[in-house]
């Protein structure tokens, strides 16, 4: 099977992360709970940490520092949302 490099998805990723994902539905990798991102617990400090309201698993870590963004989403098993159009 042939493949292309990551540049092929750059436009799609840019469109996704530029949009409002608060109504996206996340599935927790810890307990399988599923719900809108807007309902998770958010802790702010050096960055932002999102935790599952059911089991406290860290869903996502977001750190912005010195012009760099770090996004760790390993606690989200699946993130889904309605696409525009
Ligand atoms: Zn959970």
C-alpha cells in the first residue's frame, strides 16, 4: 500500500484545531465514560489539564511555552464531533 507524508493531513489538522471543539464528545481511556468536552473538569496552572468527571483520569494536557504548544491526549480514547458541511 502506498503512502504520502504528513504534509497531506496538515490542512485537515489545522481546520480541526482552529474550530470550537467544546461540543465534541470524548471517550475516557480510563473508564470508557463518554461525554461532551464541555463537561470535563479543567485545572489551570502551568498549563491546562482536563480530567474525566467520572474517574479522574487525565484526559488531556495542554502546555504553551516559549512559542511551542504541547498537547498530550493519551487519556482520550476517542474524540468525535459533527463536521461542518
Ligand atoms: Zn474516566
